C-alpha cells in the first residue's frame, strides 16, 4: 500500500490534477510533505480511472457514447442541409450585411441636415420646405433599400430557391 500525492496520481493516470483531486475527494487521506494531501494508491487509481466520486464522470457506457455521437452527427448534418437549402446563413455574412446597412444609413442621415439647409434657404414657404424634407428622407430610404442580401450572401447562397 503506497500513498501518493494528487499530482503524482494525475501523472500516473494521464489526467489533470483538478480531475484527480475531484475524483478522490471522498477517499481517506493523510497529510503529506509541504501541506500536500496523500491518497492510498490502491483506492485512488481506480477512482480516477473509473470515475470515483465525480458523478458526471462515471464509467463509460459505450452505447450511450455512440448515441451521443450519432446525435451530434445528426445535428451537424441538419445544420449543413439547412445551409445548403438557404435556410441558414453564416453569422459573419449577417454581421457584414448589418454593418454595411447601418454604415450607409448613418452616412445618409448625416447628409440630411446639409441638404435640408439648402432646401430651407431656397424654399418659398414652410409647406414647400416640408415637402422637400419628406422627399429627401424618402430619397435616402430608397437609396438604402436593396434586395436584402449583401453580395457575399448572393454568391454563397443556394443555386435554386426552395419552396417552404
């Protein structure tokens, strides 16, 4: 019967010291040199390798692991199919699109006061100023309207549209 430190047990089992400590926490201990905690290797090694007191790291169940792998593969395939059908778009493309749209909106709206000042000076009255201001706002909005996708999304989209 040998008593080993957590770091030595972790080294022997190929786990982290954190995992080894967590899996041995319910085992009997004794104090070691330099404030270390020693565990009896006869009890500690199986506890670390099989799972010990760590509830989430119990013995491996091959059937459960295969089921988990199959579910993960099915999720991945479902995401790939959704992307190919055009129902799923990369987050980078959406982010790029919104950045471009907001940047264009910002520049159009920053230009409005200058255009409105020119209209207000040359306008004959308040009614004409209001009509010209509305025209400038609608002009800015129509410049911003597009088909809804940036060029990058159009190039990477599906070859044909799917009917939902």
